[in-house]
DNA sequence: TGCTAATAACCGACTGGTCAGTTATTAAGG
DNA sequence: CCTTAATAACTGACCAGTCGGTTATTAGCA
């Protein structure tokens, strides 16, 4: 051992980001309750005590993960849904593609699954996820659908239910990947699923006269 | 207190069923990890030690819950899907109705959510759920879809993906109810959702020439 | 430029509480 | 009165959060 090597380094600015990244990984892998603060600390290269210099509680740490690592992705989708000028069909294809990409490259699916599984025991976790992500995304999607209905592009029906129909297969595919593939189930290919679903649902949603 | 009243009664035959019923309730409410054996025992009217007279471990108890309280419901759906003689459209409407009913009156949704949430930490739980329920149900549904495709009733496409598209909104609605409604979100009406989804998806799945 | 407080980032052992599973003991019931 | 269902106290392991001590870094001074 080098006796001159420092035991640690003071890096106040970098710590929070590193801790949030480590927490994201551990929450995604283990879930909220089973995530060990010792492990998060170890992965972030600090001691458990250091966690409490930057975050008040485990829940507070989760809030930071949602706000910094997850929410920006959803905000991008929301912006797209709200700003899109063209016909509904194009909007839907665009959003689906973007969502599939985000699901493919981030841990959002794992964290969503975590939220689902632990909502009852940690309502605050569910509330954060709902208020900061889901409610906004759902409002944006159903708003776009309602607007398309007003233009006569989409058949009558509850816009909120349409929004649920739209995203549910993707969510279920993620759940499948996280839940059953590890115990031997055949995975679903996200691209196949998204394209087949978009075609099916468009055929079902679009009003008769609309272009394709 | 009545000094003549017995402290307990020996009821070897009834205990397992009562324990399984109590375990179902607690697993559904709390999830696997957060379910306390003390609480299960209390609800079953026995001591914790008595649990171990009938079940080896907590996981073993969960296996019994799946086998005795959940699997029979799914087996009924499966039988319907496999035996249905008429056109695909009728089969789909029948299965959807039956599923909506089961979801409405049993705790299957809560337990499904539990399995999803705790799969990674308790792979054995996920394996039991998949092997004894999901795999069979998915095979039956995609088999029926493939058969309908062979008869020219349903458009080309991966039958497994179609099956996923079919059931995913219902599952997501249950997840929504269990996860976000308790923290203030607006619930989805299961009947509205099922009927709108069936109409949408049928319009998207059925081949052009098929009747409606 | 070097030396020495003073500061605060960081560590890690510890606490208080929880809980799955075990076991010594009791009493129900043939 | 003897077998065994059932109890209740117990054990050992685990973990979120705390806190007194330690060390890197900086500021002050020569």
C-alpha cells in the first residue's frame, strides 16, 4: 500500500450526481425496499454516512432519481405530443418510435416496474412517479387524442382510455422482460411489437375518412 | 374470561385452507417481502409456529396460494379459449368479458402486481406464476389467434404480440388501480375500457372481408 | 513559498427495531 | 395417558439511520 495515497477525496460537486446514478442502478435492480443503502454507497464510491450528507432519507434519494434521471426523458415525449402540428397518425408514429427508443436505452422500464411493485408499501414513491411523470404524460397524450377527435381524425371514445390502449403493450413488454425473461420466458422484440401495435391501433382508432 | 373455554382447537384438516386464504389476502395487500408471517397467522387464527406445521417456507406458502386460489380462474379462461368453436370475434368478446369479470371479483390483479414487483428478488415466485399461469394462458390465446389467421379471419402478424396487445390494457388498468388510484389518480372504469378496447382492437385485427 | 490552524467532507461502528424461522412447552382429544 | 396440534418465547440476521472521530483541503500568516 502507498501510505501517501489519500483515503478519499473531497468532491462535493460530483457526489450527488454519482450517488443518484448509483441509486438508479440499485433501485432498478433490486426495487425500493430491497435496495441497500450500503450498496448504493459502495457503487458511488462513498460510505453510507456520506449519503446522508446529500439526501435526507431513502425516499428523498428516490425523488432525486426520478427528477434527474427519469423525468427529462418523459418531458421530451410530452413536448413532442404537445407541439406536434401534423395529422394524428404522424404524431402517434413519432411518439411510439421515441418511446420505444427511450425504453430501449434507459432504465425507465425497470424503475416503472419498481414503482408498480412497491406502491402500496411506499405511497410516497408512487405519488412522486404519478405526479411528476405519469399524470403529465397521460394528459398530453389524451389532449392530443381529444384534439384529433375534434378534427374528425379519430373515432369517438374516451381519450384517456385510448391513451392507455396506446402505451399499455409497451409497458407490458417491459414488465415481461423484467419479470419473466429472467426465469426462462421468450422475450418480446420491442420493435416488432411497436410497429404491429401502431398499425393495429391506428386501423382501430382512425375515423373512416382519414388518410393512411 | 371463561376458564372452561379451550385455548385452541385441533383442526388439522381445515387449517391449510384457512392459512392459504389468509396468505392470499396479505400477499395481495402487502406484496411478498412485506407480508408478515405473523399477520398471516393472526388472520388465519393461529400462531406463527402453526404455519410451519403445514408449509415449509414463505415461498412454499406462496406456491400454495397460486395453485389453490389463482390457477383455477385462469384454467377456466384457458379452457374457454381452447374449446371455443365459433368465429374469432365471438371468442375474443367472450374471453374479454370473462377476464373482466375475474379481475373484478378476485384478487388476481393484486397478486399479479405483487409478482411483477418482486420478481427480481424472488425469482421462484415469478417462475411459479409464469409456469403455472401465464405460459398456459398465452399459449392458449396465441393458439386461438393463429388458428383464426389460418382461417383468414385475422390479419397477418405475430400471434403472441396480438395476444399481448389484447390483454395489456386490462392489466395496465389493474396496475393503475393498485398503484396510482390510492395516491389520488382517477380510476379507469374496467367495463368502459374493455368494451372500447375490444372494438378498437377488433377493427384493427380482423381481415378486411370478415364479418362484424 | 512553506507552515499551521480552521473547516467541513467523509468514514464506519453502532443503535434500535424488525422479522423469518426454531424450539421448549402446553394442552386437546382419542 | 400418550400422541401430537398448537403455542409463545426465543434466536440470529439484517438494515435504515446516527454520530463521534478522522482526514483532505483551504485560509491565514510569516
